[in-house]
C-alpha cells in the first residue's frame, strides 16, 4: 500500500518501509540498548526543535526511563495552538502508577493531549479503555496492530537449541507464578524461562530461569517444543504481542494468557491457545499440546498461526496502517 502524505518529523525508525522513509525526517537515531540520560535529554530537545519547524510530528509513546517523546509532547501542549504541529502518538500505551506518581502522570497526559491529534493504540480494547484510563476523547484513538519482529538476520545469527522443553520469556508485565505451579505438576516436562523476574525464587527441579541475550532468546524459542507467554492479569494496556507473534511465526504451539490485544491477534484453538492464566489451565493446555493423539491438530494450529501472522501481522502492514493514521490526522487538522 502506498500513501502520499506530507513530510513529517519523527522519533520512530520505520525507514525500512520505503513509503515511511520517503515522508519521514528522523529527529535522532536511538542508541542501542538502554539510553543514557544525555541521550534522553538530547531527544527531548531535538523533538522540541523539530516541532518548531515541522507541520507534522510522529512520536513514540514509550522510550527510555523518562519518556522523552511524551514529555516533549506535554511541553508542545503548552504552546498556542497556531504554533503546534499535527501530532500523532503511537506505540504501547501506559499502565497507570499509583498515588502521587499517577497524579503526575495524569497532569503530563492532560498537557500532552492538548497537542495530540490522534493516538495509535495496539488493541481494539484500548480504543475505549485508553480514553477511560487517561481522560482523553475516544474519538482520538485508532487501532494499529503490532507485528512479529524476528528477521532473517535473527535466524541467521542463531540456531535452534536442542532438547524437548517448554519455553517462556520476557520481563515486562509477566506473571510467572502460575506457570511455576504448573511446572511442579508436570515433573516430566522441562521448562526454560528467559527472564530476570525470578532471581532468588525457589524453582521446581525441572525449571531453569535466567536472563539471556537476544541471540540466545531467539535460539531458545526456535528450539522449543511449546511456547508460553504468561501475561500479567488486569492490565490497562496491551502487552506481549511481540513475543507471541514471534512464536506463532516460527510455527510453535503457543499458549497465551488472557490480556488486552490477545484476541486481536489470536483465534483461540485455531492459531494458538488462550488460557485464563491459572496453573490449572496451563497444565490442561500443555497436556493437549503434548498428547500423541492431538499431534495432527497441533500441527494444523501451528500452520494456521504461521500463515495468519505472515499475512496480517507484518512490519509492512503495521507501518502502512500508521501512515493511514498520520494521513487522517493531517486531514482532520486541515
């Protein structure tokens, strides 16, 4: 899909998609890994500089420790309307903090909302939940589903780990307790958990858990017999899409706990298994995946998953949808 829109400044690196690259002026190349404070301050001031020169500005909802894009957007919200560019905010939205921190968050979002024309959220539930949570108009939210992120280079740089095991990984908004309970009930299955969330936790003898570098993460997922994505319950933002879409793209039997965005990306029992996040349902799902009589159905589910992800949840589709949202924002503001 090709969309002709005005030139825009952005902090997002989607320039591997030619139509995006054609319209985008990147305000700063993000450093690899966790940015230093000077990088975040540099991004903050570069965004403000770009906002004074650009008619359209596309920002990330989350980056670094201080969310330089969001803080810059809040400052832009203080400017008189005639000086503000058209602003689109995209990415994973925010889980509210508690107490005084939440009051500060609400103030920042209130100022940010003065500047933002449209928010690109990653789940259909957030079209209404995000406005309810943060006090913005639901008319300003648009759905922009996420995508699988493994690349040919990831596969070239890794090889599948050996063995028969269940894999789970990730740190952000994960709940590993029920999965550990399930592992106690399945002593003949091995579990490898790639996370820093379990340091100091007593583990079942059939579980190993430790943070791993990206290359090993890919290798472990590629070699897994099944993949579990144990998402935290009660979230008010979408989480985990990258992990379960990568697993589905690899053709792995995938189990995902109920959360925002899951039903936007998964058809239960057709492309992956959706469970309620309890130990009992993890055990049932794993029994079903490993049962000899179910292997034809498991293979079909995995084939379905790879086909759907490869067709629908690609970087190109995500970037094209974001361009549509940018174009709509421009038209609404003209």
